[in-house]
C-alpha cells in the first residue's frame, strides 16, 4: 500500500460529494428497458393458436431456483393443444423463487418460453406471485383460434417447425390482403406469427 493511496480514496469521495444526485421519478416516469431484458415469462403460440409448449419439462430441469413446475399430458385427436404428442397441461412459475436468469428459455427446444420486458412483478400476496399457464400464455391474435382444435399448418408437428415463416398462412392464400399487395411477411406478422417477444 502506497503513501498516497488513502488520499486517492478520499479524492473519489470528495469528487462525488458535489455531484447532483440522480433521482428516478418511478413510477410516474418509467425507464425503457434494454431489448433483451429478462422480465416476465411468456408461453408462445403458433400462428393458428396452438401452443408451442410440448410439456417436455426441460425448463423446469434447467431452472437453478426450482421455480418452474410443469405437468405434461397427451394430445388426442379430439382435444389438441399443441402440434406435438404432448402439451403442458399444468405450467406454473413461482416468482418468489425465480431469479430471472433466462436458463429456462435457453433450454426450451421449441421456443415456447421467452421473456418479455415486463418487470413490475411486486405483490403483497405470495399466492398471486405463482403465475399459472393461463397468465403466462400469449394472447390470441387475429387469425388464431383458441385450443383445443386440429392442426391447421401441416399434417405433423414437423411441418410446424420447418415451414417458412414468411410463407402465407393457409387462410391467407387467395385473400384480399394478398391481392392488395401486402407481403407474406407482413401478413404472417399480422396474424400472430411473431408471437415471441424480445428477450
């Protein structure tokens, strides 16, 4: 330790004493988050409304805080919630334990789980901080249908994940929107193909 080291430390202290403090006017003025901010989770849908989650439970296995609980169930021809053989019947995230690390979305093989920019998760009830599947599911957009329903984008789950995202959806072929000169990408986006938020 040098002789001048204590004075250097005091120099930092004195230099900050006369600076104007930074005051965040929250919640009246909310600061915009970074595009890849890790906030509240979202369970995404396919453009026809079927859920992307296949109930594999990999997100729960990857979670270091053990905050995710998943129960999978089998799809049937009468009741189909996802294009795969299974779907997430029960999906819960305990935000009392979640550390918003993002390991769950890295583990998800179908991009069913992403993280939004929403960060206001405080509550005065422990029970209300356990989010259920209904709270986490992305809202239905135009062109989507509430599951259960048959697959509209192909004969198997492979068709859902190998299809061109810029290709028109089955209900857009021959529509007035296509005749009006809109691109396939614009139409796909308008019908919910881009249900995933930035993480």
